[in-house]
C-alpha cells in the first residue's frame, strides 16, 4: 500500500500516522522541530537584535522613555529632553504606558 504524502514539511518522513474511523480518515504526524528548524533561530536572532536596539533607544535619564530612534548615548548620555530640556517630539516615542489609550 502506498499513500502519497501531500504535505511533507522539510521533506522528512512522517514519524507516525493517526487513523480514526476504522482507517477511513488519517493524518500524518511530523516532528515539528524537524519541520521548522529556522523559526526558533530567527526568533532568537530578532529577540537579541531587539534587546540591542532597546539599549540604544531607551533613555537612561529621568524620562526613561524608549524612542523609535537611537539616542546619542555616547555624546549626551540621554535623550535631548533629559540632557538640556528640549521637549521630545511625541512622535518619536510611544505614548506613555500609564495613559489609557482607549479612554475617551
Ligand atoms: Zn530622557
């Protein structure tokens, strides 16, 4: 008996087959770690990248904001607002988490 595999992730052989209703319906089981080896890797890379970006975008000063852009930490050591009082453009950082965004 030969059943053609319609879906073979990663070209691997199925590790098991589930049958129900006396074999009239069945499903192939694949090992998910073999089928998608790249996803955890990419996610880990993105998480590491995001951490690195967070350090460069988060102001260590009193405001503690994370901006959408990198801060001049090597020269000013904080955002412009904490450095010399220049108000930061609200468009350059997310809305304060304390404020309820859905409040009317
Ligand atoms: Zn700041």
